[in-house]
C-alpha cells in the first residue's frame, strides 16, 4: 500500500519499483536447508558430551586411570563431598529407626529387592563394563569403547576411595556382620556408573541408570546391610569417582548454607552451562 501511494504522488513520469518474487524452493531443498540449521540446544548437548580420544586401548586406559587421581581434588568434587557429608550427618540420627520401616516380610517385596545385591557387586559391574569396552574394541566403535573405558576407571576410583574410608571409620553394620558399613560400596559403584553414563549420554538416556542406582542403594537398607547415612555418602563418593574420570563435563556444582530458627539447612545445586 505504501509503494502504491508513493507512485501516485510522484506521477507516471517517475520510475516505478518492481518487486521480484523470491524463487520457489522445493520441499527437498527445504529439508536440506533445515538440516544445515542446527538447533542451539542440540549443539549445546553435543558440546557437553566427552570428546572421543584417539586411542582407547589398554595403554590409554591405564594412562587415563593415572590421570584420574589428579582430577579428584577439585573444587566441584569438594562441593559434592561436603554436600554428601552434610546430608549423611543430618541423616545419622535416623539411622537406627529408618531400616525398620523398610524391612518387609512380604515375599513380593523381598523378591523385587533380591537382584539388587548382585547388580551392585563389584564383579558384576566390572563384567558389564568390560563387555561394553570389549564390544567397542571388537566392532571398532570408539565411542562405545570410550564409555566402557570410563566405566572401568570409575569403578577403580570408587574402590580406591571407598575401601580406605571403610577401614578408617570401622562402623559396624546394622546386622552386625562386620564393621565395614560406612560408606556403602554398592551405592558408590552404581552411582559412579550412572554418573559416567549421564556425562556420556545425557540426562534423558541415563535416567534409568540413576533409578537403578537408587534401587540398589535402597535395597541395602531393606536388607539391613547399611544405614541411611551409609548409602547417602556412598552415592556422593560414587558421583565424585564418576566425575573424576569424565572431567570433560560442563556442569557446575554449588554448595549453599543458611540458618533457620533452632538449626540450619545445607543445600547443593547443579548448573549446566
């Protein structure tokens, strides 16, 4: 409408403006063009995933394990340790009574929890990780072998952290079987694996791994093998181990404390960049 009014005011002697219609784009060309325009969220998701190393052989695995120990003492891992320790300390007054509410004499509940003790065992976890690593190596899939390599390294770091703490604290188990209760190794090793999967595959694909880790941790309470504070700190130790072997992540942890009437609260938040 504006162009028409301008043309009438200027008169017929003035040059007119011709608008050339845009060339038509076929549906195939439109699809190809859409592929070239990447979703920013997809790009961010790709950036969070660990870069596949050029080598995933035994030498690379052992060399990576050596460097993993240097990645443990970081500020972010310190926040996880402090947060897990604070939550375990807060749960300690409830340790003696909490397991009583979870123990069940129903056969169905006992059957549901029965596999957890095996899934959380170190040999089973190593077997699953070795299978992933071997599959990637045999079929020349570096991303798969890299995942298996990180899972194996996370389990080694977990054991290196858990066992000294157990020997130092010498806490008796609730069933009285021994004095290696704190922290829970089953909770630690399953949360370490879940953390590695989440860092490699993203939250959506690793959600099931965290559900299984929580299932294993709760089974230790149901079986009266650990206290609530044991599994809480075990989960924190496993998270630290998983993060230490996947230091390529973009996430950030922050620890916050605030006072309340008659006490206080400590919270931990996680931010993805």
